[in-house]
């Protein structure tokens, strides 16, 4: 029987950009159901979710590819509703297509939270090395520095949007991380693609962790036992 899994995006579904890398990494056939926190909202309603000063900024995209920014706390309830919807549709495994924290979002099923999973894995991998982080927006750098504090001996960030920056900008961002002495790099947004990762890896010659394929391989491992 083909397993049913669910994916939740903080933007609008379907996230065909993410699944282009996620599904091959999964390594098996599944029925994938998607739900977005911004599904069925008008542009005016989405604009009302924009971050204010002091809010935790999340960068995502709409169904038509438009980049938008939302405040994490303003979409919590919509994320919880998306989980309930996917549970009701029979999903046996649910994945957050976002590297934000979302501490109040939980599920009756196994829920893969990339934020927590990446943090635990990278802490073990980096040791006392310097961690490099790609983030979509410079506004996120203070929050990301705080988020990754205590992992490795230091953190260096570079801002480059997966939704609006040209691929050439990834070489520039990678050069910044290399100059900062990064020993391992995390591309801290589900929007980053395998092609973007390849550029960063070629430029830095360092290991690079990509959330969407990391999640795909972990989900594939779990599905073998569900």
C-alpha cells in the first residue's frame, strides 16, 4: 500500500519547487498531500501577516512564485489547522516544509521538524568548527545568530534569497562564508534547491546541508517502518 504523507508550507501549496528535490531524496512512491498556511488567502490578507519590528521573520513564496515575508507568530494557528487537515486526510507522517521553530505546532502522527532535526544533527557534525549559514534575508541574520549560538565555535551568515536572487548571488554568498572560515554550511531555508547547494559546495569546498533533501532521506527511512 502506498503510504500517505503530508507536507505543510508556510506559504501556498503546492510547493513544486521543494518536491522537485524532496521526492527523489525520499526514494520511494508515496501519496503526498500538501497544505499551506497562506492557502486561500487574498493578497490583502497575506499583507496583514507581514512582520513588524521585533517579529521573527519568515520568507516564503506564493503559488505563483512571488516571494513574501510573514511573521512566524501570525501564522501559528494556520499551521496548526494545516496539521489537523492532513491528519484527517490519513497522513501517517507529516513534514514541515519550513526551517522555522513553530514550538506550538504538534501532531498525533510523526512530525518532522527540520529546525530541531537540523540543530541536533549539525551540533554533532560541527564539533568545534565554525558554522556557516545561508539565510534568505539580511533581516533574519540576528535571529539566526541567536538560533545557532552554542553550535560549533562560532557562526557566520550570508543572506541570499532562494526566491528572487540570481544563481550568481550564491557564489558571492558562498565566498562570504568561506572568508568567514565556515567549516560546514547549513542552507537554512526549505526554499534552497539542490542546484543552489551545488554552487555553494563548489565555491567553498565544504560540506553543505540542504533541508529539503535531508528531510526527504529521513522520511524515506521512517516510511520503511510505518
